[in-house]
C-alpha cells in the first residue's frame, strides 16, 4: 500500500536525530526503497516552509523532486471539510492540512505514516489507515 508520509516524519528524518527516532528513519527509508511514499502538495509545502538559507531550500527541493505529488481534487477538499466537521462535533481538533491528509488517504486507499498522535484520535471516527512501522 502506498503511504502518505506526514511532515513530522520528514522532519525527524531531515534533522537526523539520534534518539528513539531511528526506527522512524529506518521505516521511512524502507518506504522510499519500496517506492511506497506518496507525496501531496500541502506536505511538500510544509516541509519546505521555514528553510532559512536559499541553498538548503534548493537542495531540499531537489531531493524531494523524486516524489511526485498526487493531484488533489474537489472531492478531497470537500471530504476534508466533512471530516473536520465530524471530528469537531466529537470534540476533536485538528488542522486543515491534517484533515486534508485524512481525506486523501480515504479517497485513494493510502496509509498515513505519522508521529502526530492526533491521527490516533481521528482514526476512531474516520475511515483512515495508519501505517504501523514494521520496525515496531
């Protein structure tokens, strides 16, 4: 199954943290080697946002260019709004991008690889599949 890799996972990998994140980095490498990473534009934007130095920005942009964006459509945005409204009615908060990730996952049968615990709450009410690393 192809998998949307959330910004927080990319962040861990790009910072090269030496802590307990090694399993996360290993899993991301495995997904990349298996050609199972699915990029979407909003995640690409989040990854590239806040880069202070133009050289770093260009290098990262180039490195990410190997991951083609899945084209989002009107139904993705409508479903994201529905997911937002449903979760909000259950007292669960989330960002627009998080609910867009959930909608794209549901509409395209994609897993979601994230370290953001909010997705655990979302998954109780939304038809999403969270990617569980094989290294766990």
